[in-house]
């Protein structure tokens, strides 16, 4: 994230000031997958949420993938058939808000939780402005070199480092360096993730 959003750790610190019970931040969500997820919700809740597949019926999640803007959890007028919002309260998630943006068919959203009070109007406005800014930054095309794109294409097609070197008539060390550079520019931790991001953004 730091490759596309300057001072992202500082930005996360600002979210933490508001989200005293954690938050869930997603960039590039679409039916084909998700580009990046950062969660600081209680791990016990996250594990339970995933195990029970709550995302399929979670009114907060359903709001985030169908609307843009922001709303407090308590104001969401969607059915909570599994009682998820109530079930989350023992994990400190008593109050919260969801923020959502869409850019070129990809959605980004931020879910914030507190245990003591609702978010103020100023906090809602600031977090919504932040998400809008970050989503726009993530949507900006990354300047990958022709060589980096060639390596990503070959990785997408299933070639290993040696095969790519032979295909492009370059040294394996050059393949490695181009892959490392592409990963850094795309904010990817692995080559597979870099390829996924490049495909999702129609770079390759």
C-alpha cells in the first residue's frame, strides 16, 4: 500500500484513533476477487465471521457492495437475519459505520467499530473523505516498465524464472529484479499477487 498511498501507516494511525474496536479496509473488491484487505478487528470475531460465512448475509457488507457514501451501522435499513450486528457486540463492536466508494467497477470500503459511542458527524465526514482519496490513489495507473510487464505476462502464463529468462533472452537475475520491482510498484507481497493485481487492472 505504501507504494501507491504515501504515508499509509500514518493514515492507518488516523483510522485507529476513531476505530477503538478495530476496522476492516478493502480495496479493489469485485466479483473476480479482492485486491487488498487489511483487518484490525478482533481475530476471534474475524475467525467466527469467516467460519460462519456471515459475509453472505451481513447487512453491513451488503450495504458496502451495493451503495456508496457512508452510514452508521445503526442506520442501515437492511435485514440482519442472523443477528450479526448483535453478535459482534461482545467483541467491542457495539457502534460502527461503513464507508464505500466505487471506481471503474471496483469497490473500496472501510468498516469502523467502537465500543463506547457512535461516530460523530465530523468523524464520518473525515473517514469518508479519506477513503475517497485512497480509492482514487489506488485507481491511478502504476507506471510499470515494458520489461516488468513482460515478466508479469510470462508469470501469468505459468512460466518460472528460468523459463522467463529463456523466453526473453535475459539473465535470471534480471527476471528476479523485474519481478521484485513490479511487486513493489503494485504493492504486492508475492509474484502471484502482483499478477492478480495487474490482470485486475487490465495492465496485462
